[in-house]
């Protein structure tokens, strides 16, 4: 099982039923850039295809918690490990 799948299942197990867990949310879909035209293009280029692993939202989809998985040095079996930030 991939680490993302394991984390998703773990979040579903511990998060209140009043919350919604969303997976792989692009920053560009989450953030609104409010700069001049030139700066806006640069800002969109910087967030490009970056995404958050999970968002936890309330019933109205208001953001309560964002989770990013960051690769760490190899685990004991040599496979990449992950850290939650």
C-alpha cells in the first residue's frame, strides 16, 4: 500500500464524521492570487502543479487543516519514508 493511501485511511479513521477529507488538492485550486497581471502569472507559475496531500474541511468545506507529505530519507527497508507537515 502506498503511503498516501495509508495516510488517507488513517485520517478517515480518526477524523470526525462532521469533517470531510479531500485528497491531492492543487494549490492553484485553493489559493486566489491578488497581484498585478505580471505578478499573477509569476505566482501561478510558482505554485504550478504543486498540491497538498490532504485537506480536512468542515461541512461547508471551510478549510480546517492542510496536510503535506514530505519524502524523508529511506526507511529501514530502503523504501522512501514520509513525514507529515
